[in-house]
């Protein structure tokens, strides 16, 4: 081929690539027998995103693929590969469709981004490409921390839930006295005040990274000592620790406005931590050494479940509780033990055979879970404990734990691949990251100064 013809051909290829808006893989998928089908990841994704897909064909036994991502469904960019998965070369093709996985390192491509619409495309070397449906990737979340002080204030932060870093955004008044617990529900943060016995509703303005109080916030409860919170998406439940009762609010999901339910004031002596699962409310009764179970009616009314109360599994003084899949765990604050239960079909709890599990410290104030990891902080004892839950529900402390904290801690929350602990007198966020093998190690950015004493924290989606 004459030189000028070869040059003209190369030029045409370059122009075609430029017009396609893609790299060299744009020339793939122009023909052949391989059919590709990509499964859309469910839920909010963070960091390493595992994507499943199939490669089907009658005349091809293997192929290479190119994987790319898009934020608009039309312009695609090469996707960075994370650890694990099947890679992109020499992949099996079968007539029925061989199943493969690709692990996308979204943290490398979308660092600290919040993208509500993302697509993954898999293109075989010869064949028909496949594109996932849209899914959400949030590598940055919002964290609200309750200041440990009489005057109600919270601090809004952004947190990198891939690498672990916290950035302060705003301090905001809650309108109550002695705030304690905070939870997040569908873009709103709710804060319980122990002395003024009310609950604040604060909407997250994501565009301006600020908090905005809902109309007439805060809202009076029906009891004394409002401290612990939970939600089923339609109601907010409050443990009134001084009166031993539960308050119920109807939640207006669009405005965050709370309306006290006429069914409030349910007796729950010793009530502390609350957990909601499958239209049931589980209440840790610390003084009675039991777990109370209530069925949640559509109108928010709480009816005592037939399996309530639960007194098995080593329960002595349960204060903190957390759900891990189909199991519930409760920590006894007065002893270094953790009780484990399997949820039953009727809402009851069956103790795991090995329960209770030994902990390296008493005084657990909060539990939080991330897949098969369970985390605890021990209040004034200044310990952070990382644990692993096995397939049978048995709990084992991870090697290297407990970790000694810089000060008392009453809050631990995990999102993405990051664990955040807030301390009081040392005024810090201490952070750990979870590797793809489940190893929990301190974040390179930890600790982060908060500038004030902190109590409970909540992390958004």
C-alpha cells in the first residue's frame, strides 16, 4: 500500500475515534456472535462496585471485553478495575451465557463524587455490547454530629467514604436543650433533646451543603428524657428514658414535619436503643434485662408482639442494639458480653446457640454494622471494637482490637468502606477503612479535629 494511502487510512481511523468520543474500544462490538447482558447494581454503591454480566455465543468460546462508565448514558469513559473479579481478557463464552464479574474502582474514577445516575457498559471484542440500567454512586456522604453541650447544636460535615476524611461544613442550632441521638431518614436528620423532651427535624440542602429546620421544629414528645431514635420511613419513634415510654411521630416525607401520634405514650420501662425491622419495633430494656417487641400498625400504633419480652441469650442490661441482616445483636452495658438473636417469622427472636459472646470491654454505648462487620464503642472506657459475624451468626473480635481511642466515645457509624468514631473531650473524629478482604485499619487522615465535644453521629446515603 502506498505511503499516502496508509496515511489517509490512519487519518480516517483517528477521525472516527474522535467523533465517537471514546477510546480505541469504540471500534469493538462491530460484529460477531457474542451477546452481552449486564446486571444493574442495586442500592447506593460506593468504592469498589461489583458488576455481573453474561457473555453468550454459539461460535465463540472466549473473548476480551472493554468496560466503561457514563454519567449520562451516552458519553463513556474507560472504567478503572478494582481488586477481584474476572478481569477483561480471555473470558469464557457459552451458548447459555457465561457469568462474569467486573469490579469497578469507582473511587478512582469518581473520587468524592455523588452521582445519582451512572451506567456501566461491557463491550466484547466481537459482538453486541451490554449496558446496565442507571444506578447511584455516592463516594461522598454527609455526616451530622451532635455537639455535647446543653445548647442544642449539630455540625454538618462531608465524609469521603472510600478513603476516610471528614470536612466541616456548618454548625446549626437545633432549638432544644441537651441533644443526644441523631438519625437520618430520606434527606432529613432528626435530633432528640433529653431535657426539653422534643425532636428537631433538619432538612439537608445538598446543593448548598446546609441544614434547614422544618416548619415548627422542634416537636414536643409525650414523655420525659427523649434520647434514642428510630424510623420505619413513615414514623419516628423515641425512647423517653426518664418516663420509660415511647413517643410516636407521623413523618411527612416531603417536608420533614413531625406530628405527634395519638398512640404515643406506650409503656416501655428501661427503654434505650431502638431497632426497626419488617414492621416491628425492638426496644432494649436496660433495667429489665430484656428486649421488648412491638408490631407497628399502618397508623403507627404499637401493639405488643406475642413473643415479647425476650429474656434469653444472656440478656442482662441491653443498651445498644444493631441489626445485621437477619440477626439482631444487643450489648449488655454492665458486662462485657454481646447477645445475638435470629429474627423469627412472627417477629420473635431466637437466641443464637453460642450467645452471649465475650467482648474485651463493658460499657458499650453504640453498635453499628457494615455487611458482616459489627462495630462498638465503649463510652468512657475509650475503646473501639471491630468484630466479624460469620455465617452462623457467631461474633469474633478482629485481630488488633480493641483500639484505644483519644477520649470517651458514644458514637460509631459506618458507610461505604469507612468507619467513623466521634469522641467527646478529645474533640476528634477517628476513622478506619475496611479493605476488600475485611481488614479494618486506621485511615491515613485519622484523626480529624472536630473542635468541639461530640456525642452521636449519623451518616446520610
